[in-house]
C-alpha cells in the first residue's frame, strides 16, 4: 500500500517553517507536484501537518501507469531525463531485475523491494492544473473542498490533471 500526495495550494505570506521543511523533504515544492510515498507512522504525522496544502489518496495501477509513462522523469548520470525508453531502465536497474517501465510501475504499485530506490531516482510528477480547477481550496475534501484524503477518488483527480 502507498499514498499519492499532490500539492494543491500555498498561502499568501510566510509559511510556517515546519510546514515548509516537510514539503521540501517530500519534494512538494511547487503546486501540482505529485509524489508517491510509503505509509508509516512518521509519514502519517507529516501528512497531518501539511494536509491543508495537499490532497492525497490511494491511486490505482492504471493511474500510476499513466503518471509514469506521461510524466516520469529520472536522474540519469546527473541529468534529468524522460523515462521514454526501456533502455534507460534496463541500463540502470538490470541488477535489480527491472528491465522495462512496466516493471517500474509494478514495483511502485506494489511498494516492492525496490520502491525506495525508485522514488529517490524519480523526480516528482509535474502535473497540469485540473480541468475545471480545484474547488474550495480552503476546505477539507469531506466538506466539498479540495484538500485532505480522497481515498480512491484521487484517481478521478489524476485523470483531470493528465
């Protein structure tokens, strides 16, 4: 199991330092950036602190596939490169048994043994703003707002942002 976090807003004026540090640590420095993280007690505590700035949920395999194939970038020899070819994956991760982009998607979806290595290798997904925009960014998703836990409904938001 894993979470997909999407940065949806910022606040005018100075942001609390603790919030800014957590967002930087999770690589959510820009609006519409998305990252995949493994849940842990520490991660849940961090999500509670930054929740008014993000929306999150449990994406489907299809959503992860679309994100990796359309917005997947990784660091290859110090350079940001699009993950457009299986050759890149094969050259970097053949010792781990990852030969193609489908293997990367599977490892990320199953939060497999190479999940941490892949999330460090990949850049955050830079998504486009959703068609129709976010509604009520200042309110929780449970109250017809934008931020907070969307559970499986994160998939419909991802489709709007592809």
